[in-house]
């Protein structure tokens, strides 16, 4: 496992273009990089609820199970025993509900995690976030560690991070198996940090120096000077996960003997090149997978925290309160409302995941114990609001690559229309030379330089095309034959590509 250079923003090593990798095994089609992918499609945050089993201590205390998951695993009921025989039942619906009988290895399938991971390999950002009260199973769901055990490749208790990394390496191998030579098909790097009492600590360094959170117009909020680790093998990812998990802040109180005292975010950055056309250079895509393990919400009268832990609890609850405000504001979707991202480091760094251009999945972890029903209901209401948030996922490309891709698509459209017109003219035995300017769009670019030069000529060609089509329409309208009149009608209805603004660049 090799440590990369220090990063001045997520996914970069100080180079404004980021470094390049090659996905020669996959040719991008319109299904991968269509207009809608680049210009954003809306997608609600997916929300799943996971219920852990009653603990031994809860069983010894005579706690009852207050959560009941439906047979179709799409809804659950919370049953509250009131005074006397009064029983209150509340129902909730989500994308999925995971009962306590579901084993750790089945969770990745239940939450459709592989769909998110495939999108990461296609250049999207994706986020999976675990939330809930302390002791509800968030860290176990994400990391799988229990009582300081380390993850290993064959571990039956491995969490979503380890299982996702395993799937990613399998998928990368499958996509790149027809690459016989040249650079590596994919490049993966990892970072791991925590937000502890409103400070960012790099969990892969031992210098204890807080990292700054900065803003850029292109990348939004990012952690400055964060270590990125090159991950050439699955073992490298497991080493990062285990090292970061060892270094994160934990504490013990009445509710949880291994309580996380910080919010932790592990990120897998996956760079690949996409060959969009045989006669054009590839473009670089920057996939990113965020795993967010939030610290648990606590009630002081139950946790009985004191001293330093009291300070930690206050910081955790304040940041979670701000996160709740952001989720509430986004779920209501009122125009003109200011979303309070800037009120905490956590919400700044999750800005892209909540209402941004990332795909997102929330796993709300809850306790089934009747004594925790207030915290459980709070988590479920929180998750319901998150389910209403709409993101606009988009492929991550350099600004220059976005322009080039649009120009390539525009040229392809012009070629298709040119071919259509030529075929119609040929049906009427008309020489194409009568309309020589139409041939200009049929010359494919042979290099990046020719493509850019050709892009500057597109506006002129497109200005001529409507008048040429109009002239052809009049020409065929004069003929009294039915076939020519039909052709004139088709020419009259032929569209000449939208309002795309062609931008030249040096």
C-alpha cells in the first residue's frame, strides 16, 4: 500500500486537472454519458431502516420489542404501551425495512448498494449514511467491528464498507478484463477522517493537527491537506479502514460501552477514462463513494455523561440538530428558504450529498427496546424527512471535458441528420452536389486539435442549415408527385438541434 502525496482537495493531488487513469475496458455509450447524465436528473434520497435485536442487557431487564416489520419489508409499526391498556401504534413507510433477523452479509443486497457502486464506477458521487441513537448499530452496519475486532477479507461480520470495497474490486476487474496492455484500468484512492468537537482530524495521520475545511467554486466544501492512500488491492482498503477505525474517538457510558464520539467519513475515489468515440481522445470521470458513520444522538439523563464526554455529547447533539435543520429545509422544498449548511462542519461536508449532485442512501438504525421508543420515533421522523430530499446526480467531469463531450455529441447529431438528408435525396435521384455545404458536417475530426477547430465552425454551419432545408422544401413542393410532396413535408418538420451554445476554447 503506497501513500500518495498530500491532497489539497478531495480526489486531487494538487493538479488542477487531477491525475488520469484509463478505463479502456469500457466504452461509454449514451446510456452512460447522455445529456441527462451530464445535465442532472432528479433522484430522491433512498432510506432504509435497520432494527437490531434486543441486547442481552435489555432482555435481562424485561424490555419488550416495540418495532414490527411488515412481511413485504416496506413498512414498520411502532407499538407504544401507555398507561393501563392504552396502546398507540404508529406506521412508517420507507424504501425498505430490515428486521433483526437479517444477517450482516445480506444487508448490502437489501439496500441495493451495488446499484450505487456501479454508478461510482460510471463517474458519479454516491453517499451511504448511517444515523440513529447511540447503540443502535450504526458502526456495526457500516464497519462491522465489534469489541475492537478488525475487518478481514473473509470476515462474516464485515460491514457495508468492506463488502462494498470487495464488490468494487470485482466489478473493476470485470470491466477491465479485456485490457491486455497500457495503464491500469482504474485508480482507487482512499481517505478517512472524523469530525470531533467541530474539528476535522485525519484518521490516517498521527500528528493530531486539525485540518481546515475550505471552499472552492468547482468542488464546494472540502478538507484541505487530507491524506489520500493509493489502494491497488482489496487489502489496501481494509488497511485504511482498520487504521482509521483504530484512531477514531470512542468512549463508554451507560448506553454504550463503545460509543463513537465523532462523525466519521471514509471516501473511496475512483478515477477512470471513458472512450466516447473511436476518433476522439477519452475523457476522465471521477467517481466517489462516501461512507458516513454519524455519531449517535444521546440524552444526558440516560447516558449520564460527565467531564470531557459531556462536552463531546453537546457537540454531537448540536451538529445533529443542524443536520436535522438542513434535512427539514430540503424536505419542505420551499423556494427562497436558506438551507443552513454553513452552521456546522458536518453539514458543510455533506452539502453535495444532501440536495446536491450525489446519489444518496440513508440507513436509519433503531433500537427495538421499549425504553428507547422516544429516540426511535425521533430517528424515524428524521428518516421520513430525508426520504423527501431530491438530489440531482451528475457524472463528475472536468469542465473542459464537458465542453468536448457536448461538441462530440453535436457533431454526431449533425452527421446523423446529414446521412438522413442524403438518403432522401438519393431516393429522388438528386445529386448531393446541388447542396455542397451539407457535406461539411460529415467530416469527422481526426484529433483533439481538429475537433476544437471544427467546433468553432459549427455555429456557421448550423446557421446555413435551416435556409438550405427551406430551399429544399420549396424545390420538392413544386413537384406534383406524391412522393416529393411527402419529402417536402418531412423537410419542413425536420428539426435543427435545439439551443445548444457552442463555446470555443484554447
